[in-house]
C-alpha cells in the first residue's frame, strides 16, 4: 500500500524497517499509529454521515493512490473487529483501490463515547451536509444531555451558529430532501428557515434552484419581501383605522346634530372638533351633552 508520507515526501518504509508498523506521532501512547488489515475494520452503522458522494470518494481514492493516507483513521476495538470512529471516507477510498491495510489510531471507548466523539469529529471536519450536521448536533444534545452552549464550546462555534443550524430541522421535508441531495447549501437553508410557512419554504427553495440565486440574493429577497409585508400590514391597519374613525364621526354627528371632526392620530391620542354656527345650535349641543349653562 502507499505509505503515509512525511513532510519530506518519503514514506514510513524509508524511516523504519519493514517489520515495524508503529509510528509514534506524540509521546501519548494513545496516539500510536498501527497498520490494521482493512478487512478487520468496519464502519459504525450509527455514524452521523448517511450519504457518501461517489465522485468525491473516487477523487480521494486517486489522491491516496498518489500520495498515500496522510492521516490515520480512528477506531475502537470490538470483539473481533475494529469499529471506525472517524475516517470512513478514507477507509472506503482505500478499499476502492484495493489496499490491504490502513493506518489507524486505536482508542478505548464505550458505545456512548464512540458515538459522541464520532459526532463531534464529523461536525468539526465539516464532512457532513447541513442536514446531517443539524441532526448530529441534535443527537449530541439529546443523547448526551448537552445544551446549545455545551455544543458551542465543544465545537468551537458560536451559540447563534448552533441555533441557526438546528433551525434546518424545522424546514419542510421536501426542502430537507433538497439539502440532503446537495441542491440547497447551508446558507440557503438558513435563509429559507426564516420563513414560517412550510409551503412557502418549498416554493422559495424551488425559486432558489431554478433562478440560481446566491445566498446574498436569497437574503435580500427575504428582507425585501418582509419589508413589503410590513408596509402592506401597516397600510391595511391604517385603512381599517380610518374606517372606524369615519364611523365614529358619523355617530357623533347624528347624536349631537352638528358637524363633528375626529382627528385621531392613534387610538390613545387625537382631537374631537365640534362645529356650531348659532347660539341655538350651541345650546342644543350642550343639552345633548348634559351640560347646563
């Protein structure tokens, strides 16, 4: 197999005798790299990454064929095999080109710790699509009793970033499928998540794809649309307020038998102007108001 290469471009075989298969990368024993038979290594069926891009696996396989495996995978020992904690893409690519062994670091983790480390490692490496990342973060929180703040510290991300990523899980299922298929980016997904209505989310996702909108274009569209909706709502409210004002004016006019103008700036502030054109009309208004001269 193509060996791991040092900074000078030489494989391990140039540094160690052929019967030595351990490379100490640090003084910590747990960082010892050993060569495992590739058939003794199995993926973790519960790992967060659910889809693998065949084209990218092919590209990685070609890179490994040319340069070797630069970074070992991380595994944990099971009864009669090693389970992958991190590095399934490297393992798949190595099998694809027929490698018989693969460099690995063995860690002693129980199932819970394996799951936690696998989730964090995948998220940190950004090997997951946005939907897988959101689901992985949600699993971290649910299975390991972690808050958004805890996850934020573990991943080195801001809490707002964690919150925005989790919002992807609230998207219409059809939009989530688009994300899973790579048709919608994380930036687009976060923008779509600002829309509450699932049907509108789906329609906007289609618009993004069909019109090839950039994330910036999508964000601007949402801002303009929300601004237009606010203006429309204010206009509608103003129109309704004016109708009520005119109705009150008419009722006062009928009750007092005089011209009445209601200048209502708001519901709690304004002026009522009563016009009269004679002493008799003035006294009639006062009488109807219950005011004695």
